[in-house]
């Protein structure tokens, strides 16, 4: 980590009952929050965003991401597998590690397919860029930067925003 930077990982139930705090930190105690691929899997993403807003200092930054509606998980899988096979994976993990990663990638594909089934059943929610931006803005954030990323065509939405 760069000098002066600290990272705190949180293990907590992030389903925020209305009127209660869920994140066990004092108000205005953080400069940055990264909530990557998280909002889709909590009961009330808006309340979680409001709670994140509470723990951020004024002027602090949130970066969050979600999958696009109807993301093509098989495309993400194939691109990742191609990257592993291209030599990048082999250089980092050696041949035996590359095969283990390929096995893990197949497990990912199966799990991801179940997630999309659950989305269709209403268990999870994924957003398009303008929808996620409205959710973040509604929780009190400003100066939003919105982009699509994670493949071509993009499979994810990323929003960066400031706490006013």
C-alpha cells in the first residue's frame, strides 16, 4: 500500500433495516468506499447506499459497480479463460495453477448462470447506467461519473460519486 493509506475490510450483514445502522463505523469516518458487485445482493441497496453515505466524510468518494441487466456471463468466462490460456495465467500461476484456475472458471460459469436465473426470479437486481446513477444520486451523492466496463460489449456499470 502507498504510504499513509490504510485499508479496512468489513465482514457484516449489510442488509440495513430501516432506521438502523448496519455498518459498524462512526459517521464521517472514511475517505473512500469501494462497493464492487455488492448492491445487487442486498435486500435494500438504497438503504445500504445511504449508510455508505453516512460513514463517508464530506467530499469523500464512493465507487460502486453492478452487472448490466442481462449480462453475458459466458462472454466474461470465455474472455477470462482466453486470458489464462494466452500465457498471462501460465506466467503468474505456472501450468498446474493455470489448470486449477480453469477449473475455478468453470465453477464461476455455473454459479453465474444460477445468479442470472435468480435475477429473472426477482431475487437479485442488476441495473443499467442511468438506473444505477439515479439510485446513487437519490442516496445523497453528487458529482457522479458513470461508465460501462468489463468486456466488449461492456458487462458492468461503474459509478463513482462524491459525498456532498
